[in-house]
C-alpha cells in the first residue's frame, strides 16, 4: 500500500541539478518508483550524460540529460524548449 502512495508509474519528471547529490538521488527515486522518463539538468554535459546512462541502466525508465545554466532567463528558456521537444512535462 505504501508503494502505491509514491507510485510514479508512467509519469514524466524534471530534476534540476540531476548529475550529482540530491538531484541524482531524486532522479533515481523517480525511476525506481516507475517514472517513464526523467529529465535531468545541469551545467556539465559530460557529467549529465554519464549519470543519465547510469540511471537508465538501473531501471525500465529512461533518463534524459539536458545541459544548460538555469541561473538566467535565457537558460531557463532553452531548458523549456528542449524539454518540450521530448515530452509533455
């Protein structure tokens, strides 16, 4: 019953700062709870790609990296456009 309370089955998620630390753990948790796709964001494309591959291998869901700097409006707009292309977040 508790597992159903936290089910993310079929959901699409977006996690900022997903290449390490708490963001990485949140992305892993969403995938473990059944999320279909989890987008992770961060500034380092290399770190994001490695983490996305690692997380995708551990679950049936897909982890998708989107690199960018969210400290300004332009970075947020780029993130919004890239995520729109791949899902209905």
